[in-house]
C-alpha cells in the first residue's frame, strides 16, 4: 500500500489513506499510453467523409464533342475529373478509423496513467468540496488554494450538479464521474483531483478490470511477509 495525504477544501491536511498498488503503483508504460490515446482518438473519428468517383457521378454518357476537328483535346465524358462537375480522384470514402486493442491492454493503460500522475506529484485527494450552491467563484477559490486552477480533471464518485455546473465556465477544468475516467483525459490535464469517495470507487473499478486479479496475486505473493 502507498500512504497518501488527504486534504480539505482549505488545503489543510486531514488524514492519510492507503492507495492501491494495483491502481497507483504500476510501472509507467509510455508506449502503452501512446497506443491507448491513439485508440481513443481513432474511435472518435466518424469516417463519414465521402466523394463520388467518375463512375458514380450522374450523367456524362454522351461524348461532349466529336473526337477530331475541334482543336480541343479529345474528351470522352464531362464526368471526368478534369471537369468541374466530374468525379473526384483519390477522394475520401467512408471508412472505419478504429484500431483494435484488448481490454487488458486498456486496463493496464489506465493503471499506468494513474501511476504516472502519482509519481509526477500531480495527484490530489480531496476529502470533499462542500459546495452548498452552484457558484463558479467559490469553486475557483478552492482550486486556487489547491494550486489546480489552470488545468485539472475533477473526478467525483457521483456527478454533483453544484460542482459540475460551477466548473463548466472554467477553462481547463473538467468534471467526470469515476465511470468516465480515461487515459486521454488524464494525460491532457496537469492535475488529477479525486474526492475520497471517488478514490474508493476508482480503485474498485481498477480491481475489477480484466487482468487485475492475476496481477494482484503476483503482487501479494512477491511482497515481503
């Protein structure tokens, strides 16, 4: 277990918690993080861009003018690519941009990203926000005290409208539930802010991911008695 401090909204130490080695003590794999980010961004691409080839453009069955005697270059159809109304050469067509990645690889990528945040000192565990109303100024003051107002991913156990709506006008600040935590959002934000309740759910999610049981057994067997 990794001992880590929990702070309150005033940036005062409250108590400590033991972080899971499985979630926050994994070796950081930059190569795997790169692949997971590529996987996530590729899935966002619609792949619906489409153009028509010369055989798909309507009309153009008749030769525009006779072969010889006009002084112009010979033409067989006005649907050829050189005409304004013609088809497109090497244009885009609907395709699937997604790449394949196993669930175990994605789960390992998430553990690697969480561990990277802890190792870099970019992890903050907050006891609770304690917001009683939707107030952007109040939330900004809290984040400023935590030195996380520029770029931070806030992870909540359950989406709280007072936090979510207070943060929506703050640039660089995003709010996600535990179920939505992903490698890309972890990496593009400088800080990761977890509430204590979110930490419990996130560690449970990591422990239930594919391949986690085998890894946890290896850690237990290899740890000193």
